[in-house]
C-alpha cells in the first residue's frame, strides 16, 4: 500500500480543496455541492477562462485560479477522473452574466471532452451564454499533430498565454471570447511536450502503480495518469541521456518558418511530475540546457527565449519530468514578444507553481467563522445539504419488485467495482471501478425516492442523471445515458405504467446504445464498450429475437423463453468482449498504449457482460 497523508479515500479531493481555500479564502471560493473553485470577484468586462479535469495534477488546475492568474475557475473531478457535466455546468452558470463570454480549455481526453462540451451546450441553451471550447493537446509521444496528442503540462502555459492576450489586448473593450478562441486555435498547434518517468504514480488506497516499472526500468512517454508510454527501457540512463531524448523529441520536428530569415523562437519549460527532488531537478535543468546548446549549434534557425522550471502539472507522486517547447511558428517576433514572452515576464501573471511557500494573511477571520465559506450564484454562504425527497410508496406489487431487483443489481455491481479498477489499470488509468462505485452508490441513494409504478420515465431519468453525475469520467455520461434513454424507451412502450412494460428491456437497450454512440462518438472496432453493445443492438433490431418473447425484469418468476433470450445476449456479449482483446484502441486512454493492450480485456466491454450476467442471476436464477 502506498503511504499517503489522507483521511478517507472518498474525501481526498474535497479536503484538499478546503486546504487550498484556507490559504486563499480572501480571493477564492468553492461552488456549493461541487468541487469547483472560482474567483470571488468577477471582472465582467473581460473574457473568463476556465479549465479543469481529474484531480491529482496539482497545482493544475486550481492552483492557477485567481484574478491575477490565468483562470477564473477550475472544475475538479475525482483522482484522474473527469468532472461531471453538472459540475462544469454549475461553474459556467456562475459566470453567466459575463457578456464577453467564457473560454473553456479542455485537455485532450475523452472524458473531459464529453463532460465539458455537454455542459457548454447546456449553458448556451439555458442562459444564452457565449461559450467557446478549445480541446488542447501538446504531448508528441505518439504524434506531432492530430487527436493522438494528449493534454499535459503545456496546458498550463497555453491558458496562461491566453489570459495575458485577453487582459492586454489593445481592443480590450470590444475583445470577445470568439476572438480569443480564434487566436487559441492557432496557438494550440505551437506546443511540443514529452515526458520520461522512473516510477509511475500510485492512487490513494491502491497498493501498486498502473504501470509497474520493475528494477531499473524506465518509461518514455508515460502518461500523466500512469498510462503506458511509447517505449520502456530496461536500464536507467543518465540525466544527460534523458535530456538528449527530450530535447530531440520536442525541438527536432519544429515546423519550418515561411521565410528562411525568420527564426523559431522557443520557450522551454521543464515540469516536475510530482516525485522528483529539487536536487535532481537542478541536475536535469543543467543537462537539458547543455543538450539544448548542442542542438542550437547545429540549428541556427532556433533561438531559446525563455526557460521556465517548476511544478505546473503533476501526476501525484510520479517520479518523472516533462519538457515543453512553446514555439513562435510563423508569428512575427514582435507578436511573440507581446503575446507569449510578456505573459511570463509580467508580474501581473505570477505562477503559483514557482512559489515554494504561501503566507495567508487575515487567517484570524477565517478561523473565527469556522473556515472558508462556499459560494452561491449571488452571495457567499455556507454549503447546505441538498433537500431529501420524500420516499415514494409503490402503488403496485410489480413496482415494488422492480425496485427491489434494481437495488440488488446496483449493489452487486458496486461490490465488484474493484475488479474494473484492475482491468482499467492494465490498459488505461485505473479509475473506472471507482467511478462505477460512485455511480452505483448514487443510484442506491435515490432509489427509495423513485416511483416505478406510475412515474417510470421520471424515475429512469433521475437514475441516469445521478449515475452520470457521480460516476463522471468518460464512462459516466454513457452509462447514465444507457439507463435514462433505455428507461425513456420503456415508457413509450409502457404508457408510463409498469404493468404494460413487458417489451422494455430489448428495445430500451437498443435505444440506449444509440445514445451512447451519440455522446461518445465511438464506433464498432474502436475498442470501447460499443464493441459489445453495437452487436447486441444489431441482434435486437434484426428481428431474430421474437418480439413476443422479450426479456422482462419485473415478471415475478420470469419465463424460460425470456431467460433463453438473455442467455443469448450474454453469449454474444462474451464473444465480442473476447474478440475485442485483439483490437488496437482508437478511443479513450487505451489508444495511447498502442499494442500493449492486445490480449488484455477491455474494462468497458467486461462491464457490460457483467451487468447482463447480474440481471440474469437476480431476475431468473434466484
């Protein structure tokens, strides 16, 4: 077990944010019932920039929130898990009166993209807000352009530059989010980052890292969630050799300037991924600059304008570093000076990552009131617990039985959650089980309040929303949609009455798969849960399964025919899940593992198989 200073695993993010607020209670606040940190004072005359993602990368992103810093708000998910779309929506809602609009910077990970984009669409629809989303990727481990670039330490530099552009634009009074987004899309291409690690990170409560580097092994291109990189060395190489690899990776493929006379101006940033000592950082800085000097002697068209060192975006306690090159591309020198170099030189945009200690004045006031307060959209106030709904009473025995069986299914899934963490650790970041557990616990907590006899559409909508919100990540919205849309299809067939819902399961499952694909964008063959769900949908809609003998989970005994149909679905799901093991991932974090995921189970596919098996067991075999 990795030793960490924590209380309960479930509380690490919230308690860490409270610690941040003790140090910054005069300027920052947390939005109620979220893990979002925002500025107390909103400058409505400027474009607001927000970002966020999974926790465990501190100081990114909450450490860069402040009126004189880069961000106006940051939304935190669980450890290495994307925040829910609801939390992002609440953060956008806080800035709804900002007429210049809000720019949302999203690291290039599927869960972040799904949840932030969904929240942005909701905010635009509900409040008429001006919201622009920029998906950012700077990691050149697998490619120098395109979707394969993960968002890593360059993200912090990116939104720091954007904040400076927004604040110092000569047309400040008329400068809007549309204009900032246009400039952001150009700048986003001018980053190359690459990382190296001696040891991966260990999540709180876990006994081993996602990537187990044994003995003298080291990983090149290791992801910030512990995802495998592009190469593993069997022996540790010297700091000079590490520096040579990184410098060549980020500098040797800079785009050529349009004119031979124009130099590529570069800002180099060495980022500590969490577990590297200051002594080692000094050695690495020296090695990087010596190797950079050697590179410059052979490449006269490149000039290094700034060197930045520190902790900007970490990976818990990972013993690793990343190097980022922010280059001018075809920007004239005077534009690069004004937009980029001035951003890092300006005292108005200090980096919390470069500050090794904090001094909190006026701490007596915070102590007097019992700690930093949460915010509301209109004023500061202590967080209030959400009002508990009255428990519904089922009007029919069928409704009560339906609720009982759902409860048993949710509990069985929750008990098995650790299994999916282990499967996910082998091909991704190892957090899927935690998300599943949060989602099932949320569903169980509201289950007693739902009426499945007369308000089934509402019940399934609330279940799906609760699961999506609590689970978060990339899987949460999709599993939530599977539940909510499947339930909605049930209501179409059942006319809001459970007694007529004999055909719900198959048609609801097929409709739910449609929603999953719409949200996640995955296709069959991408190595996601769609590889199991899509063949099931095809089988259902092919007519090969008798429409008069569809699976029913509310029938008190269950017919043999229904049982046989469910067994057919499980058999097909297992066959597809096994076949998926031979696929190379094209979506999600598994895609960065390249061929290392071959032969290993996909956690999403295994989850669908497990759920179907539990339905069979609880409905027909007990």
